[in-house]
């Protein structure tokens, strides 16, 4: 299943830094996110734009993970004319990450 089935995302850009948050729709799904949505998997998912390590911050009380990505040298959002390379779109791209888990019925 895709990550979007159990989570939603938020994003932001600050120059050559992108922050992406993945928030479980239900707190009981958070352990699955914590196990499967690692910094290494996110780095691989965004290998085309990241130039360094991806840092992950775990926020269990919020059921959220926050990732900080460093863009490649010279690919700052403030220097780009491409709309699809901005953080708002990247949060949607992150939600296409495939994870393993049972799909439940309708979500809240």
C-alpha cells in the first residue's frame, strides 16, 4: 500500500533545505510508520534531489515523523523556476512511498 493510505503530509522549503512531515491519520498506525519510513528509505525515494544525508525526527505524541533533506548544491528552491521541485509537491511524492501493512476500511 502507499503511505498516503494511512498518513498525510506537510512540507516546507527554506533555500536548499526541505522539511517533510508524515503524520499518521490514526495513532495506532504510527508504529508501522516508525518502522518502515526510515531516513534511509526517504533518502532513496528522493535520491534525485538530495545531496546529503536525510535526518529523521520522531514525534510519537503527535504520531508524526519529520524529515530534513538537503538539496543538491545549487538547487535551492529560491533559485528554481520549476514549480514541481518545491516542498509542497514533495510531500505528495513522499506519500507515494510503498509500505507493507494491512489496509483497513474507511479512514477518518
